[in-house]
């Protein structure tokens, strides 16, 4: 699915861009892959905007760099879908001019513009949407932490949305932990082999998505393979880097649901993979019980803890895990924490539980939360979603207007 295209490029600017790629991505890529990286990052930031040639002047240090003697013609092989996206908003602009603008855009764009506030890479039950990403990013920003001397720990990272949704901070280190080997494998593939995964998705024939019978067959086959993989590696401590499994898991998450994502939406999600890779440079991905990260052995850390919600474990929990003692241990650890944290829960009942009325369900949730968190010095903040209320619990007072302490059971927490 690649076209061989003769493209005239400025060798001075190309070398400048390639040097930046080596520095950011910390590895050597072929000329085709270097251009692909720049195109993907450009489409991530500017896919809906036409080319503006003036960016070329920003990348130049002297007018002489634009002399015709600095231009050479090279043959590049570009994915047909990528090519069509490039030309969609720039139909009257020649490909060489488009590529020159992409190269210079990469040179002049600060890395943080790619890595700040990356939207969710894919969705699962209980994933953190953009509303919760923004609420978390605002909270972490308001904490005024000493990032250079701190470790960010996302104890139950799942899709990684909380981390990806933050601004780009110079953390001393980052730990993304989850017990699900499919999730940790996906993140590790993004960290170590992003282009292999991107190419596999972009080169795949996704036309089957519009064919119900074939889609059902492919989903069944993919789920069989990923389920066996998960069972095999559920007790492993070592995090895998299996591109094929990452691909199949990602496709399942995009199409095995009521609102099936078409190929266009899937490919737009893939544009977030390169920025996510850049953001993962300083990350260690682990597959441990999150309780091991809640000790006070290191207090120079910020812990984000998005565990399966109390009362909702059956929808997104690890099979066989004993959650009643787990929730008690978590609450005890957080009450004694010497490090700052954000703990996530929900004061509204799960929609999947139809045993009780809405009012009864809210009372049950309130009782369960009160056992662990009421009148224990925690600060609460409500985040209202379309039908639910999320709670962000912390031991830091970072927003005097919105945070409150829950001291009386009668107080409204929804």
C-alpha cells in the first residue's frame, strides 16, 4: 500500500530534522521512516489545516539555506492512506512543497506541543475520558510539584489516559503499572516499537469493519488469541513487547462494542501513537499489584490511583482478585500516605446494576465509600459527567473553591 514518489527536499533542513528525530526517538531510522514520523506528527497537529509555507522561513537560519543548490530529489515510499490525508487539504500544492512544510514544521514545533494533553488512545470499560483527563491535568498543575525530583506513578494505568492527558512535566521518572498483560504489552510496544504497530494498522485492510459477518469472524479469532495470551501471561512480572497482540487488542477495543469505530476514526487514533511514544521515553512499565506502590518507602512521588471502583469491580476487574480486602488496604495506605495522591471513585451507582432504584443505589455507594473515606482528613472534588459523578480524593488541598472534606454522612457527594 505504498507509492514511490519523487520528492524534492532541502538537504540542509532535512539533515536538521533528521538530527532532531535521532535526539527525540533515540534510535536510527531509515529515510522513509524518518519522513513517516514527521508526517504522522504533522497530521496529529495539523490534519484539518491546509499547508502554510511561511513555516519554512521559521526553520531557516539564513536565506542562503533556501538556495536551489541545497535542493535534491529523492524517492520516498509513502503509505497511500497517509498520502491521501496529506493531499486532502492541499490539493493545489505539489507534494514536494507539502513535504518541505512538514519537515520545517517538525523542526520548529516544541516537543511539548505533541506530548501535552494526548487524548485517549483507545477506550475500554471504565477508561478515563477527556473530561477526567482535563480534571486530572488541572489538579496536577495546581499542586505545584517539584517534578524534577519526583516520580509519577500511575498505579492502575489501564489505557494510560491519565498520564497521556497531563501536560509535559520533567518528571525524574514515570511508572505505569497495570495487572492486565494486554494493557502493559500495548504500552510497551508503543514505547519500544511504535512504528511497527503504526505500520501494521495503517497497512491493514480494515474494510471488513463494514461487513458484519466477516467482522464477527475476525473479532472472534482476535479475542481467542488475546484471551489465551492474557491467561498465559497474567502471573508474569516481565512485561512483553508483542506487536501482533497489541494490534489485535487495539482493533478489538475499537470495533467490539455498540458504537463501532470506522477505519477513519481508527486511523486518527493511530496519529496519537507517535506523541504517546515520545511521552513514554522516561517511563517504566510494570505489571505488579498497585499496593506495592502505596508504601511510604519513597515519598518523592505523585500517585494516580484509578482502581476498579468500589461496587463496580465486576465490570473491569482482574478475575480472581479479592477486592474487599484490597479496598480496605488501599484506604489504609492512603490515610497514612506521606506522598501526594489522586484517588478516583464514583459516588453514583453502576448503570449495569438494575437490582435497586437509582436512589437506593446511590445510598449503597455512599455507605461503601463512607466506610473507607468519610471523616478521615481527605479532600474531595466532584467531577460531573453526563450521567455520573466522579470523585477525586486527595491528601492535598490544591483547589480551595472546589475541594471539600466529607465529615457528615448527610452531606451530598453526588
